[in-house]
């Protein structure tokens, strides 16, 4: 793990991002707080990929419910 100070981080941001592809990078502040920089892998799932539910409702039941909600 490579360690950089808070003041070094902005000066070497491109280098930090390149290094973070291979290993964890730590940035330390003067007050002792530490931050970790790592590569986040892209998600292969769509945000619309949700599990379905089992129901006894038929297509006609759903259409009837839509019609009833529009009649008000």
C-alpha cells in the first residue's frame, strides 16, 4: 500500500488514480485521519434488473384495476 500526505494528493492525482488500479492508496491528513482510495469495479447488473414476484393476479385483474383507478 502506498501512502501519500493530504498535500501531496492533489499534486499527484493522476498518478494516485493509476496506482489505485493495482493497489490500495492511503491519504493521510495532518490530524491523523486516513482515507483509502481503491478502484471500484463497474457493475455488470442493470439498475432495472430486479427480481420478480409471484402473484395470483391475472392480466385481466391488472387491467381492471387500471380502469378502476382512471374512472375516479
